[in-house]
């Protein structure tokens, strides 16, 4: 096993400290960059249930293509929704499903 002099140990210690400092700074700066990359909170986009097509409606939580078709069919037969709560009149959309989508839908103003 090699024996190091006091000066050699000091140099090795300084190199070790420099190496560990480099790792620490790299971590801190990359973390800082990752924080910058987080997108700003986007404005909530509301889907107009009076004009949305099947594709748009099916993006709503708990609304697939079948429910989207039901909404469009209801709209064709009964006309535009006057308030968002009117979507409860659509076949298959009950209170639980309405609770999931109410914050994501709107009607014409």
C-alpha cells in the first residue's frame, strides 16, 4: 500500500474537494434550469358544449365518444344549452359525471 506524504495528502484532499464541489454545483445549476423549464400555469380552456364536436367533447373527463354523440344528438333535437347544468338532461350524464366536467364546460354567453 502506498504511503503519501503530508503535502501529497493535502493535494489529494484539495482535488477531492474540487471534484465534489463540481458535482454539487452541476446539480444545483441543472436543478435551477429544470425549475425554469416548468411551464407557467396555463389558463383553463373551457369547451363550449353548444359548438364543440365529438372530438372536443370526448376530451372532457369521463366523456367518451358515446357520451359526446349523446350531447350532440340532444343539442340537435332540443337546441342550444342555456346553462351548463342543462347537460344533465343528456342521456347517461348524471350528477357524478357533471361534477367531473362542470369546471371544463361553458355555454354561449
